C-alpha cells in the first residue's frame, strides 16, 4: 500500500488553512495544494467527504494603506476575492471534466487517493479566504470585529463599482451570482468558523444554509460573519434546528432581517456556549479513534482485513461513516466507546461488546456501530503463544466482529449498515503496551436461508449477543446541557435519545 504524502501549504496563510482543514475535516479528507498539471495548482485546499466537496482558494494581499479606501478596496477585492472566484470556477470545470487528473504533489506523481462523490449527489462549495484587510476594516468601521459585512444585494462587479449608489467598502454579497454560491471569509473569520463548526457535516451544513439564506432575499445585512454565526447558533439553541432565523409569522414573511451587533459576544459569555464546549470534550475521543485508522492509511501501514487487501479508497469508504458524524453525534459516540473501554477494564472482561443504534442526530439513520474489545490471550504466551501469534489473534478478532455485525443486521432489518470497531483490551488488563484497532463496514444484503443458517452457527460458535446477557441502557444527551434552564431559554434542545444495548461475553 503506497504512502500518501500530503501537501502542507506554501505560504503562511496556506499553512494555517491546511492546519484548520486537518482539525475540522481530518487528514484523510483534507488536501492542501492540489495540482492538475506539473506546477499548475488547482486550488489551495480541497476537502471532500461523503457527498460534499469544498474548494478553497486562499489569497493574502497587502492592504494599500497609502491609498484612499475608494481605490484600495477595489484593488484588494480584485486581487483577493475576484481572482479566487475565478480560480474556483476553473477548478469546478476541471473537476467536472478531469476528475481522475488531480494530484497531491507539484510534480503530479501521486493522484488523489480518494474518489469524488457521484455527480448526481455531489454538493460543491466554493470558499474564498481573503486575508490582509482585517486592520483596515477595523479602522474604517470603528469596530473590533474586522470581518466583512454581508449585504446580499451586492452582486458581482458591484463590489468594486464606486459609482454604485451607497457604495461601501469591506462589504461582501454574492460574488458569483450566475453560478454556485461562493462564500468569502477573511483569514480570521475562517479560523472562527472552523473552530466552532469543526466537522465536515457541521461546516457544510452551515455553508448550505448560508448560501440559501443570502440568496433568499430575507437578509438585509449582517454586521459581520461572527454575528451571522451567532444567529445560527442561537436559533439552534432555541429550536433544536440550526438556521439563521426563527420561523417567521405570516405578516413578517416579506420583511428583511439584519443581525444585531454584540450577539456573538453575548453567545461567548452564555452558559450555553460554556456547557456545550465543556461537554464536547468527550467528542474528541471519536476524532482520535478515526485518527488511529487514518494514520495507518496515510503511512501505508494498513493490514488486510477479512482477506481484502488494503487500499486508501477501500479504507476511506468505511472511515467515511465515522467522519460524517457531526460534533454532537461524536460526543455521544465518544462517550459510548470510552464507556465500553472503562466497563471492560473494570470487569476485567476477556471480551466486551457494545452496540450503538442510530438516533435522529446520526449522520446516517440506517447505520449502527458495534465496538468489540477483545483481549489477546496472554496466558497462551506462557505456553508458546498462538500458532499464528498476534496476527492470528487479529484475524480471529475481525472474524468475530464480522459476525457481530451480521447478527445485528439480521435481527434489525431497518439497519442497512453496521460499522464494526475492534480494539485490544487496555494495557492495565493485558500488561502489554500498545495494541491495535480494526475497522469493517458490513452492508445488509439478501437474507437467504443459507446466510441465516451461517449467522446462527457463527452466533452459537462465538457465543454472540445472547439475550440473557444483554444489558439495555436508555441514553439521552442535550447538545447544550444547561441545568435548571431559565424560562427565557425554555424550548426544545437538540438531544439524542440513544438506546444502546450492551453485550458482555465472558
């Protein structure tokens, strides 16, 4: 399996964008400096996962402070924004016509290791990162924000036309009105967004709703991107559904809305933000678990699973399910996995399994996860070990995991995919450092009598999911967990009515 050597960004701003991409989208789905021909760059960052593709164009342009703002702003816009919009348009055409001619190195020796989503389901987003005007914007607007204002009625060349009635610098509207919506952020705003919307699903959900909202005619003005984000988060808190506005009354349907200055600062000081941030710490164990697998894929050290030779495309297909979970879902999943590890260690169980069925917050409502913790039989090491050693242990562990998945799918026909994660027992239990992880994705097929007989035989042989040992647990979490909520915040919160059922096998 070939090692995947990703770019790191050429300029300081590109390197910052690359780091943000790694954090938010994770390394297997984020590729800085994509090339179409030797030395010909396609874009500064390409992120793709599931049906979403994000094309980033980054430009850091020095602000001409010695020029009047009526001259400096049009020049900055043309160099930092308009040129990036053109780059994204070109990238769109190239991807549509030559999807197999994309490379992750300047010499074009290594192709993109993962495939684009099908054209019929593909959602493409364009994002411009225009850096260099932050201080000038602060000085001009006399506002610490420093981010571009959003005025939807400003379209295309109107951004630089000083003769337009009401011309205002540092304003962005719709820079590509005749094509896909292209978002424009400055270098600080993109950091803000990818810090608070730091999964592929959270970020693309925001981009989709932002594009729709700006082109809907409902928005008059946003004082800055952070105020738009504050509205988005606050509506999510109050209604359980992220959006930029509460549902309008009939009499207000034609009114145009503007953000309020100071909403972002208020959100950062709120208990909602504090408790969500604190609770989300558990979600990063899910990110780290994904990272254990992607590291092997990128380093080319993945091993064959169930006789299938490893490849980046094959591994990505299974990992994609995990990567598409949003931050709230990852919190619940992370807690479930960590809880399974702690329970197994506490019980000193040789084998421990936990199944996690889907909920309404899941990225895929027909997908369930199974976590299998299986200890390497260290007592056999004293007798010379297994004939095949640790490799045989992993092979057996993966086979058991496969039959766990098949059993779950056969008993719950509404679930179409089972993602199985196998983990070695903790070092406290085994007395050994290190360990290993295996990942498989099993899809429901035709339930023939022969297959059901095989499942029944394997279930008996491996002693899998016996009803008398199942421990069913009701599980619920709020995305914004606030004890004793004040009346002004009384409203439905996003919550996950998880009902995982655990299986302990000794």
